[in-house]
C-alpha cells in the first residue's frame, strides 16, 4: 500500500470519526430514515442508495430553508467522503443535477411558493459556499447563484420581506466570494439594490433597513463595524 493511499485512508477515517463524534450528519429536523442513511453513507457510501438519499435531503431542505446551511455542509462533506473512500462522485453528480433542475424551474417555484423559492436560493448558495474544487468555489455555480440573487433584487421581489431577508442572508454568506469571482456582476447587482432603496416607495421599513445595511456592508469591504452591527441588529430586533 502506497504512502498516499495510507494518508487518504487516514483522512477518510478521521473525517468519518469527526462527523460521528460531533453528529454533524444528524440534522434533527430531518426524518429518521434520512438521518440513518446519512450516518451509514458517511461510514460506507456504497452501502446506501445515494440517489435516494440526495433526493430525501433536498426535498426536506427545500421545504425548510433554515436547514439549508447544515444540509449544504453535510452534503459537501459526504461528497468528499465518497470521493476519498469509493473514488466515485455519484452523490455530487445527483446533487448538482437536482440543483440544476430546481434552478431551471425557479420562476415556476416562485409563483407557486415564495417559501420554497427562498429554499432553492438558500440551498444553492450554501452548496456554493461549501463545495470546493481544489480549495476554490465551483465555477459552474457562480452564474446560477448570481442569477438567483439578481431575481431577488428585482422590484417585484424587493416588496416581499421574505425575499429581501433571503437576499441579505445570502449576500452576507457568499457575497465576498462572488465579488472576487465576478466583480462586474456584483456591481450590477448593487446598482439594482441602490435603485430599489432610493426609488421604490412601497418598500417596508424592514426591507429598506436590510437594503441599507447591505449597501453599507459591501462599501465597508464586506465587514461592518461593531457600532454598525449594533445599530442594524438592534433595529431588526425591535
């Protein structure tokens, strides 16, 4: 057995052990079947139906956007474990295919349910944030993420607090990364946000506050001062 093979096996074993010890695989809001499949897959990806597992995770995350951050992290950890242990990429392939399908029908989803629409955006952004190729974000996801954020910045979306809240959350999570990958599109996105803040009279006070915070956040290099954080967060709480 080569030295590289030994190191790879050690990495996998440590990753699985860490996942089990911290129970990162065990997202309590997921149903028991999914939790058990996740645990098994982390130990032996070939022992479960990864296509079924992917769909189960995606279905539940899209119904509850609060799951998306943990789901994105767990999915991308499973991608790494499968690649290292089985030298396959079935889970990643199915995850990206499912995300592409959700992206393609995003307008239909938005018309039917804003709740599921923000779930699509949240899941896509969190996978983008977690899934790395050679320690860099996956280039194929950059434009789809931007397209979703641009949709959230349109006038008919800015009047919906749930969409503005999603936009703010995702820009805090991936905005700096996206700007490094395509500054021009980030400039265009913030032109829309600035115009919305200045020109749309029908915005709620909360949406206006979130947009102002985003404008200041980017202007400050994606890092608000402590005083600014206290101001904006106290306003949100109130």
